[in-house]
C-alpha cells in the first residue's frame, strides 16, 4: 500500500516558504535598525541591571515610557508569528511551540545586544532583551494558536480524504515445488 500526498501538504509548503521569506526580510530590517552606527556626541553606559531602563523611562513621564516600552515590545514581535510559520508544524503543541519560539527570540535578541557592543553609538540594554522576548511571546500567544486551528480546519476543507483500503485477497499464494540441487 502506497501513501498518497495530501492536498494540505502544498499549503504547508507555501506557508513555510512565505514565512521564511518574511522572516529573512524582518531580520534584515531589525539588523539595519539596531546595528547601524549612530553619530552621537556621547553615549550612555550599558544597562546591565534589569528594569533600570524601564524605571528611568517611567521617570521621564508616561508618554515617553509608553513609547519606549511599545518600541521594545514591537521590535521583534513579528518573530512570534514568523518563526512558527517558517518552521512550525500545524499539529504542534501550543505550549511547546511557545517555548521554542520564545527561546529562539531570546537568543536572537541576545545576539543583537552582543553585536551592539561593537557598533558606535549603540549601547547594550538588558531591558530591550526582556521587552523583545515578552513582545514575541505576546504576539505568539495572540496569533499562532488561532491561526493553527484555522489552518487545520481549512486544510481538511470540510471533508475528509478517503482512507485507503487494503486490497482484497487474491487467493492462495502459489507454491513452487522443491527442486533439487544441481551438480
């Protein structure tokens, strides 16, 4: 019995290809935004204390704090959707998918922060690492489970593919009489 490819396989391939292209484009945009040299007269020291930058933004007022926090959440948030889209499985566990996506995004954010140490005008900020990771987790939680459920419903198209049946028996297996050994 041979397995036939299902119609949904081509949809999965299209979604993965689209996700991969969008992922590369988004990461290129993030690299351009975060790793380009800035011409500034002075640079703040690196922030290695968690939530210190957020507290400093809150001290400047709610408008500035909101802008800064939303920017931190939104920078890598599309990865929460694009990573599962590019490499995920439609039947994956929601909690496992969230853990894999969040871990990958945290590592990408850490890589960006470490690369910023060598870029003039850019500083390392542990708060942006935290905000980027939380933004990815929020985007993943808000979009991916519903999108996967919709994709699974849409790939079946309201009808099930016919289950291949075993071929009917064609009778007794023929036997060959025993032949002696040649000299």
